[in-house]
């Protein structure tokens, strides 16, 4: 791997590739071809994902058509009801949702959706983008199965500028129409094995899918290139541990690829001693960090290692919102590496995530550090990380995976 090759891969993957789409499969096959060029044979593992073909999606407020995108997998229905903007989540505010089409700030996660249902909302509006940007883009959202749990109400996503106008104009009455064909589709993980002397296995992961508006250079072709670089390195260098590389599909749709991987390989998880996950590296601006869902000793080891190596970074213990989490939830110590850009220099999940925010030079530096760390782990006489999830991380996983709620609201 070198800077020229990095530029070339960013160029050749500068397209949107959402989970389950034909473009995602095209990218999976591209990664397979990249491995084949290195003489490495990969497997494609498919898994089922919910898909939708939207026929009609409209939002009319007080007689005016508001540009919107209907939520995939939120059913097909027509609702007309009073409009209600819900910026607070106190009991009084929530009680006002009854019989209304409710507009919320931010993402519609599991708890927020359950609160809307409990309080009798009949439809929902979310908004994204940034009121200070020139574009009027609207992201394509979906009502995830673990959010609706079988209870669907219709919803649309609109641009932040339109949301502001609705509130400013004192919107009264809203109507949502959704008509869509929901079906089961396929997404794919790309799997590469580099057997070592030992059956102890280190699994490397990085997702290669993108969100609907994004070319996903930073999030996460960068990490996918990192995995290619690691595979190239270890194919030419000895490693005691067996290594498996998994380029995950459908991460952006709720870690679906890594969840499918640990489910399909449940019987083979025992020998996995560590998961190393790459999600967003090599941007021009920003700080580097590791997030270990593992015993705290690993955090300190990484700090010492970085200092010894000569690499600026911060190491923390925590749950990272990426493909490392399904592994950690199976009790496998997991560490994610990322370079996080200040949001006014590079953003993700929108049309601004392109190769323009990436630095091939920084990519090389980040990848070399990650590979050096991985080399220590892959050649350790015994992987030093305890194969046990500490209680504080188990609790964080319960919160992240919505088995427990962090606050009353
Ligand atoms: Zn990502």
C-alpha cells in the first residue's frame, strides 16, 4: 500500500453504496479483486436485510407540499393529524403527542420511537442536514426492525431548513402518505483468512457500505483500505495468531454485517482472542483515538505502545458505535481505531464525505501504527488481553444495545 494506491482506491469507490444495494455488492467484489491482486482468496458471505422500494412518499402541511423522503420499512398508510414539534421530552411535552404527527430533533432511536408510540403519536417527522449549508439534501432513512419491533407508524425525513420554516410558520395540520413495497434483500461480508501457527484468532473488521447521500470515503473506505493494507502486510510477514479479515456490509443500517457475522459463526467464536476494528481513519484534520471494549489494561497498553512507537493518540475504554460492538457483546475483547475530524472540517453521512477530506499521507501513518500494534498482538507468545468482558463494559453494552435505558427520559 502506498499513497498512490490509496488515491486510486478512493477514486474507484467514489459512489454511494448503501447496505443491500447492487452498488454495495459492486464494492464487495471490488474489495475481493483488490485481495486477488495480492494473491489472496476471499469469500463472500451473504445475509438477509430488509429492503424497500418507495412508490409514494409525501408530506403536506397546511396545504403546502414539503419535500421529504419517506422512511423505508415504515409501512404503507395515510395519516392526517395536527402537527406537533417536540423539542423536549418531559412528561407534559410527551403527553401532547397523542393523536398528532410529531416532529423531533435528531435521530429517531429505539427509546424515542417507543416513547412516541406510548404517548399516542400517529406519525413522525425527522429532519437532517444543516440549516447553514447551501444544500437542501434529504437523507433516506429507515425504520429499523429493532426500533419498531413490529409496531409501525408512518414517518418522513425533511431538510433542516424546511423544519425551521414549519415551526416558524406555526404549522397546524399535517398529512403523511407512504406507499412502499417492503421485501427481503441481501447484503454481504467479504471474508479473508490468513492462517497462523496457532488457532488463536484475531479478527479485523471495517465496514465498506455508505449512507444514502455519501460516497463514504472517510466513513469508511478509509478503514476498508486499512484492512487491505493489514492483509497485504501480514500476507508477507509471519504471524503466530491466525488472522481473519472481515469487510462488513450494512454497518450504517445498524451493524447488520457484523451482527450477521457473529450469528453465522457462533460456533467458531471461542478461538477469537481480539477484534481490531477500523472505522474512519486518515482524514486531514483531527485527533486519533482508540476505544477498547475490553479490560482497562488494554487501554494502558495501547497508551504505552503509542508512546514507545512515537504516535500521538488518546486511548479510552468504552463502546464504539461500529462493528466491534457485536464482537464485544459475545465477550470478545474489541478495539476500534479512528481519527476523528472536527465537524467543521469533515463530516459524515452526507454528500460532503468524499476523498477531498482525506489525506493519503495521514492514511499511511495511521495504518502503519495500527499494523504495528496488530503485529505485536499477532505475534504475542500468548495474547495478553483477558478473554473476558469487564462488568462496566457489559453495562455499557446493555445501554448501547438498548437492553437497558440510561436515563429516565
Ligand atoms: Zn462508519
